[in-house]
C-alpha cells in the first residue's frame, strides 16, 4: 500500500512564517497593545472625572436641601388693605 494515499498521514499545516512576516505581525501587535493601553487609560480618566462631577452635583443638591429644611419660616412684610369679618356663623342666643 502506498503511504502517500493513507488518510491518517495527511496533515495540512501552514508553512512557517518568514522573518519579515514575524517582525511585521509583532510590530502590529505591539502597536495595537499600546493603543489599547492608552485608550483604556483615557477612558478611566474620563470616567473618574464624570463620576466626580456627578458626586459633586449630588453633594451640592443635598446641601441645598439641608439648608432649605433648616429655614422653615418665610420672612416678609404685609399690610392690611381692608378689614373684613369673615365669620358668618349665626349668633347664639
């Protein structure tokens, strides 16, 4: 039996990459890795700034509500324009 036609010995493998191809793929991988590192860094910084702004806004609103709750009275001036008796119950005998 001819060994070249034996189905168990047919292994299709990719030929080894050349030196230039390895260097190019390594360079591209390194560029993608560095770009991803900077992108994640910028995204984390932007997220931290956004979280800080939101927390500052909540603190400011909470502070304003606390101050408004402390001031339970309203100051102002008034003047009686017309004095009218509004009690119209029938008088008792």
